[in-house]
C-alpha cells in the first residue's frame, strides 16, 4: 500500500521474524560448535540456511515490488541512503582491525622491543630480554614459530590488478545500463563477477601457500592475526559482493533493469567499490609496508 | 493552539483507498509482523520497561550483597556476573531500546512523515532484540555462568570465562546488528521523509539529537563488533591481538573498546537532551532558548566524543603527551554541554512555568545530570583521576548521568507523550508522587557513593572494609526504595493505557510541534498526506 | 498545586538530611591527603576542582531555583518571548573556557611531576597474580608473595561465623591493631625506607590488576607482558593500606596492599633478615618432613590458598568448584594430584600453583588434602619430591613464600 504521497509502506512483514529466528539459531549453534558441544554444527548450518532462505525471500519480495513499480523515487532514495550508511558502518568495522594493526605496529610492538617512553625499556629488559622488535612480528613469545611474511609481489599484486580491473568493468557495466544497453551490461557484469571469483581463487591459493610454505598462520602472533583477519574479512566481503553482482546479473538476464531503474545494481556496485578501496588499504598497509 | 496552524488531515478525512484493511492486524501476529512505526515504538518501549526490571533486579542483588560487610548472599563470581549483566542489560536493553522506541513513535510525527523510511527493516531491528537478550541472559543458566569480567570486557580476564563466552560475544553482535539497522533507518527517515518546507532548522531538537546519535551509533557499534570479534578469535582461534607474547597488547582492547565506549555514553544522553529540550519549553510556555546553538552544541559534543576515549585509561601507563591530550579534550566537552544546560535555564527564565510530572522529571534531569557532569569533569583531571579511577566515585558519576539522567529523561518522555499515545491523561497526582519518591531515593542511593569512593572503596567488589559500612547500608536502602517505587511507574502507565480522563489533541497548553496537531490517541497512520509547512509554521 | 510541590520538596529535603546522621567520621568521606608530596598536591588539586564545581553548581541551580519560584504561571506571569541572544551565548561559552583553563594549568603541572621517573634510588617489581601480589626488590634479591591475611580470608567466606565487628574493630578489644582493617591486612607487608625515591615496576602474571595505595597517590595498572613504571617518595614512617583496583576475577576484592614505611636502618636490617630467610627455603625442601608436620603446615596453606574456592570443609561449591572431600584426584593417583596443583587445569579457575607455593608448601597441602575431609589415603608427600619434579621439569622454584621461619602465620614451621 502506498500513502497519498505515494510512499510505499509495506504491511505484514513476515521475513524479519524468520531472519531473527535464523540468526538466533545460527549464533546459538556457532556458540555450541565453538565449545564442541552436541548439535552445534547442525544448528549452525540450519541457522545459516534459514538466513539464506530469508534473504532470498526478502530480496525476492523487494525485487518483485520494484518490478511492479510500487516504489517511487522517494522510496528509491531511502534505499540509497540506507545502503550508503550501511557501507559506512562496514568501513568502521574494518577500521577496528586497521586500528589494531596500526596500534600493534606503532605502539605495542616497539614497546615490547624497548622503544618508547615510560616502562618500555624495563618491559624489554626485564620481561622480554633480548627481544628485538621488527615488524613482521609474532612477538617476544615467538608465537606460532618461525614464519615468513607474505610479500607484496606475486599473488597480492596480481590480485590488486584484478580488483582494480573489476572496478573498471563494474563502472563500464554502469555506463552500459545507463545508456540502456542491456547486452554489454550483462557482459561487463559477468566480467566483474569472474574477476571477483578469480580473486577469491587466488586468495585461497595464497592462504594455502602461507600455511604450507611460509608457516604463516592465523596463530602466528600479531602478524598472523592481523594478516588473516584483515584479508579474511576482506575476502568474505568480496565473496558477498560477487554474489550480489551475480544475482544482479541473473536479474539483468531476466530483464529486470532499465536505464532509469537499476538501484539493485548500483547498490552492489557501491559495495564492490568499497571492497576495492579496502583492498587498496590492505595492499598498502598489510603487504607493502 | 494558536501556534499550530498546520494543515493536516486526520485519517478519517481521507479518501478511503485501501486503508482500512491495513489497520492493525488482529491477534498476536499483529505485533510480530507489524511495520507501523507506532506499533514498533510500543514494542520497543515495553521491551525496555521489562528489561529495566530485570537489570534493576540484578542491581538489587548487588546492593543486597553490599548491605553489610562480609559475604552473605552470593558467591563473588556470581556477584561479578550480576555487575556485568546489570550494566549490559541497562545500557543495551533499557536505555538504547527505549530511545529507539521514542524515535519510532515520535520522529515521523514530529517531521510530518507517514512512517519510518524502511518499515520492514524497522520491524527486524526490534525483533532482533528479544532474541539477543535471550542468548545473553541464557548464559546465566549455563555451567560456566554469565559474563563476569565487567561490561567493559577487558582481556585477558574475560578470556578466562568458560563456555558461555561465545554466547556473550554473539549476543553482542546480535544487538549491534539491531542498533546499526535501527540507526540507518532513523537517518534515512530524517533525511528522506521530511515533507517540503520542513527544513533541517525547523526540526525539533529531539530529531536533531537523534540524527546525531544515529551517526554515533553507525560509526561506533561496528568498531565494538570488531573488538569483540578479536576477543572471540583470541579465545577460540589462537590469535594474539591482546596477548603480549604474540606481540599484541591487552591495552589495545581498551583503546578499541573505549573508542566505541565513550561515544556510547553520549548515545545514552543525547536523545535525553532532545527530550528535555522539548519538555522545558512546553511547560515554561516559552520557545526554546538558543535553538541554533543547541544544534551546534550537540554536534560538537558528538565530534569531541571521538577524541576523548582514553580518559577511561589514565592508569594504564599512557605516555605523558597522551594523558595531557585526553585530559584537555575531555575537559572541552564541558563547554558545549554547559551551553545546553544554560540554554535550558534561559528557557525557563521569565517563562510562565507549571510543574506537571514531565516538567518535574525534566528539571530533575537538568539538576542531577549537572551533578553527574561536574563529577565527570573532576574525573577528567588526570592526576585526580588516578585516585578516583575504579572507585565508587566513578560509579556515583555515571549513575548520576545515567539514572537521574538518562532514565529520568525516559520517564519525562513517557509522561509527556503518554496522553498522545493512549488518548488518556495519566494520573497526575500519582505521577508527582512517583517523581518525588524517586528523587529522594535516587539521591539516598547514589550520593553516598561519592563519599565511599573518595575514601577508597574500589568498584566491582562484593565485600568491603568496615569503614564503608554505614554509607553502603544507606545506599542499599536507597536502592530498594528507588527500585520498588518504579512499580508505581508501571502502575501509572497501565492505568493510563486502560483509561482515564480523555486527552485533547494538544494535551499541554504550551505544546509546540506537529505531533500535537494530530488527535490523541494518535491515529494508526498519521501524515499519510504530507502536512503543508509554511515558513511561519511552528514545528519545534 | 504550588503548595503541594513545596510540601513535597520540603519533605524530600528533610529526608535527604537523614543520612547525614550517619556521619561518624568526616575524615572518612574525602580523599586522604596522603604522605607524599605528590599525594598532597593531588589532594589540593582535588579540593580546588571540587570547590569550583560546587560554585558552578550553586550558580546554575541558584538561577534555576529562583526562576522556578518566581517565573511560574500560578503567580500570573506572562511568558516572555525572547529566545536567543548571541551575546549571552558567547559569554557562557567563553567563561566556562576560562574556568577550564584555570583548572587545567595546575592539573598539567601535577601530572608532569607525577610522570617524572628519573633519579629513583631503588626499584621494586610488583607482579599481580590472581589474587596476590609478588614483590621483588630488584637491588637486593629479596622477593616474596603477599596476600590477604588468613583470619581475614576466613572471615570473608560466605557463611563464616566470624563477627566482623568484634574481630576487626580495635574498640571491640579482640583485635590487636590500629583502626578497622578488615580486608586490609596481608601476610607479608611490603617494607620500604622513607625518604627514598622508590621506583615501582608493575606487571602481572595472568590478568590485569592495578596496584593502588591512596596515601601515596599511586595507582597503576599491572598488565601482563608489559611493565609500567611508577614512583613514590614517602615522607613519614607508617603503614599505608591499599587495594587492587582493577577487576581481576573472583577474588578481586580480596587482594590488599600493605606498605610499611620505616627508617633506613630498620629497612636494612629487615632486608638482611629476609635474605637469610630465603636461603632456608632450599633447606626446607631438601630435608625429610614428618607426616604430621606436613599435615599441619598443609592445613594453613590450604586455608590461605585453596579454601576460598574449595571451601573450609573441602566440600567445594557444586557446579563451580569441585569438592576435595572424596575427590577422585585427591584420593586417587598422587601424580595427577601433584600435576593438578602444580600446573593447574587449563581453561578453568584452578590456576597453576608452582609459581606461587614453595616445594614444602605444595607437598604439605597435597599431603593435607589426601588426609583431611574424610580422605584417608595415608599418603605422605615429601617436599624433596616436588623439588626433583621441578628440577626435571625445569620449573624454577619460586624464591617465594619467603622466609618460612618467620611465617608462622602461613606455614607454621616451628
Ligand atoms: C550518560 C552517560 C555519561 C555522560 C553524559 C558522561 C559525561 C561525562 N563523563 Fe563520564 N562516564 C560514564 C557515563 C557518562 N559520562 C560511564 C558509564 C562511565 C564509566 C564506565 C566504566 O568504567 O564502566 C564514565 C566514566 C568517566 C570517566 C572515567 C573515570 C574513570 O574510570 O577513572 C571520565 C574521566 O574523564 C568521565 C568524564 C566525563 C565528562 C567530562 C563528562 C562530560 O560530558 C560532562 C559534561 C557536563 C558538565 C560539566 C555539567 C554541565 C556543565 C555546566 C553547568 C557548564 C559549566 C561547566 C564548567 C565551566 C566546567 N566519565
Ligand atoms: C543505564 C544504565 C544504568 C542504570 C539505570 C543503573 C541503575 C542502577 N545501578 Fe548500575 N551500573 C551501570 C549502569 C546503570 N545502572 C553500569 C554501566 C555499571 C558498571 C558495571 C561494571 O562495573 O561493569 C553499573 C554498576 C553498578 C554498581 C556497582 C557494582 C560494582 O561495581 O560491583 C551498583 C552498586 O550499587 C549499581 C547499582 C544500581 C542501582 C541500585 C540502580 C537502580 O537505579 C536500579 C533501579 C532498580 C529497579 C528498577 C529494580 C526494580 C525491581 C524490583 C522492584 C524488584 C521486582 C522485580 C521484578 C518485578 C522482576 N550499578
Ligand atoms: Cu587484582 Cu583486582
Ligand atoms: Cu568517557
């Protein structure tokens, strides 16, 4: 139903409660699983399945409403604002991990190595005698054993180029749809998704290399922790972004979008660019320096 | 109601397009599937009232144990989980949801919008909360007990927790999702749902404060989520964020936590500022003094709140330069906050005041919040804070800003808007009694904490030295008095919901703003036709 | 309605005054002035900001209250219509700023002084453990643990019948001490000389603690894996009591600090005594002990270290702390028992005691547990066994539990 002003106000929202129950089961299951309790894994996957089901249902409903022209431009801009600030919240989530990286490298690391004011010198002299701080560090306890850091050349560099290229193809897709060219739109989208998929594939490759050849693991002290958490969460976001773009592509094939009305694509594209920018941050602060 | 010459349409004026079939759905499912901002607001408000009694009951366990020296009722471990859960419930389960509930009810009505921007998302934001607290509170019944490391969750202590640790973390993630979605919705509503003519500077202060609060939430809750995620991986996946052996640092958690935690305390107070800025002008029958500077002050507080976090960490061994910076920046917050206080006083000045219950609570808020703010200023002075830190002086400080601060603003808001919500006047006599009894007891409860704190009683202890006995006993008496007098609050609300003298649309003689232009109770759908807002229309 | 309001207001004021009657001791309501130059400066600063805050409060509330009484509708006033004034806005932005600057300058001065760690004359490393402090005199090699005194420890157990008022209050006649010291007494005091700039190095072994002595105005977090510096120069001899100030788990409320400041001569002789006592620790773990001797020492160790969790009768707390009485560990294989006590149990509150207790104490408490609370294995465990385990395990013996001879209270060695 829409109001006299034409703003669409839905009724009888049934998906949210499904989502809540799904999330609840998911988290409960995850908690049990972490504690190696019975049914943990099962509940985790049941919860995840419910969430996926909810997403299909909910987004499907929105897509249908959108197709049937229920939304006016004001609704459209609500979606835009929403997506924008959602992405901002994601940026802040990454900020926490970048903050941790920054803090470890500029404060706790040097402090443990005896550099800095206050008790730094004594910290090193009394508690960590002989520990020298140099960045790729797994701390005075040599946690996780000797490892080699991940260089920036090779896979990471290729990945950077891949993602940058995918940003370009994504923008080309945008130009295409704005001009109403559906075919090129789909092709550019496909290129973007494929580039994303290759990126993920290469990242898996990189992780395997890290674990087997470099002895670099999640447990390799603070370097391993920040490396895998940052790149891992990023990889997860790439996956989500690629899925979004893939769904958009399917919808494009089914002719859901027009030159004027293609917000679903734009939202996914914003997300994709955000993932791109985060990667540049990663490439600079995790790999390069 | 001369000031409110807004053109609007009550719903029955409408042409009856497909409306009526979308009145509230019958039965329980109405509440589960509702997308109506008023319904969702109601759900939030009831939820938070229930949680208030749960969190309060936990506080009473704390106070009962502290009634006398020695350990009488609970094991120290359980005591610590009471402290922790009390804080988590009160902050995330009471004050925040209550403010979101008020935002839901009032923001669309205040700006003349038909509903929130994204009604389905709005429903979800609420329907996450009960599940989140289900998980959180269920940890109390697990073998390893509830979280007992304080609401600040400092590692390595919190990592010693047993199996329920994972559930605590996930419950926090869960609540975070709700807060972020709720805030995004509020931002979208305020930006996108204003009818033509409703400029930013015509919005009521409550809308402004919530807009800024929503930004604080969107910017900090994800950081908190990141911090607890690192705790989770340190505990279960062998990362070393907070362990020196691996090159991390326990203090790093504190920095990340307080980067969230300090803005969080302003999240708990900015909407309160908005409420009080609505109520005082009404009962002083005089326009809010210095509206523009109120807006700028709110924005300045929000901005400053991002650069003061380490004032919670003056004893962690920060470098001198850091301590100086955080001391100065923290002190600066007093300036915009002072502007607010002075503006309220100036609004009262030469008004024609009456003292109905909402006004009493609002004035109580201003006075007692200022008491808490001034002790906050004392805490900001680093060398003195080294003595105050982690004592009951801090506990006194934050309860003054939170209980007669945030909680009072919620009560003021409830009394103020209850007639609008229910169509009935609440019982004024009981309301006044509720105010006076609460105010006496809340001071008996929290004022003595300043003394025992200064004299050296640390916080988070289940037992204390004999010299603190008298004041603790008094505080406990205050706690039970304050706690049980809140049953009056529930009684008054229920009584008002069930009936009473009928309220007019305007309700209060000096009321200003669009919400008073619709009938009481506010119809299920308001402003489906956008109100016409002229430059001369009074909207705040 | 007006009269109604004022009636209530008056009543509330009167009720607020009631608690004032409980003011037994005005001095106990404020921050102590302390015994160092810094603590005095902090006190002065505290009083100054306190008075400024009172003045601000008085001014703001004064205006409000005046307005509430005069500008009320019932008096027939018509509301004014003014609602902004740039001038006053500027005034009440600038005036507070000036007040803040007046506060900030002395505060910064004191802070800078506090953070000056140079020229210290001796160093003491203070390590926080759950829930005891370990002190190490870096210049003389003396080191020991310090924890809540056993009588206090017993009195604070849930359901203990010990009457705090008649046990820990000197007027009650039973207690030999100055002032009420419930929960403020330790087994081994930190003894320091007056007139010397002492540098404290704070760290922790498990979780974050915070070493706080109000009279010295020092409070610094003890962070595992890091050292924080701090210092004090005590001017008057005396006993200064403090607490752990950072939540550190179940018994956070029960890890007091006691500093005894004495003259240099007294201090020197105390150090010498400690040094010789430490030498005898090795001796104690090598000699053969009698069964009964181990049991009686073990009982004391148990009461000081284990009772708070496993309870006085070894009954434990169901669901939280296992019983020792009839426990499979305490009646079964002795090796598992030794391992449990020495290395603790991963991921539980049962911590590792090999750092904390001496060989003799460990042997004694194990012997005790195996022969008390109805456990009757008849086993005797010799300290020498623990020592050999330690040597084999390469766990260095703590130089701790210093001074068995003068520790009658804890270990009761005759
Ligand atoms: C609603 C919540 C709220 C609010 C609004 C505040 C407001 C302030 N807080 Fe508070 N604070 C908490 C909640 C809050 N706090 C909590 C929960 C904790 C403890 C967390 C924990 O450890 O568990 C805490 C702890 C805390 C600490 C750490 C103490 C410690 O652990 O050692 C400090 C230190 O600086 C501090 C300072 C301040 C300051 C300067 C303000 C200022 O914003 C106050 C400003 C207001 C005024 C100053 C009064 C009005 C002004 C005037 C009348 C103008 C005239 C004034 C001057 C000229 C100065 N707070
Ligand atoms: C908005 C936040 C908020 C609110 C409203 C309160 C309200 C109260 N708080 Fe809270 N408190 C905190 C936030 C808050 N607190 C925080 C953040 C901490 C720090 C935690 C930490 O250290 O980690 C804290 C810590 C804290 C402590 C210190 C604990 C310690 O350090 O060990 C104490 C001790 O007295 C206390 C007491 C109280 C009391 C008596 C109330 C009263 O106002 C409560 C009023 C009581 C009721 C409303 C009870 C009503 C119940 C009944 C009438 C019983 C009937 C029951 C049923 C019908 C189910 N609180
Ligand atoms: Cu150690 Cu608190
Ligand atoms: Cu703060």
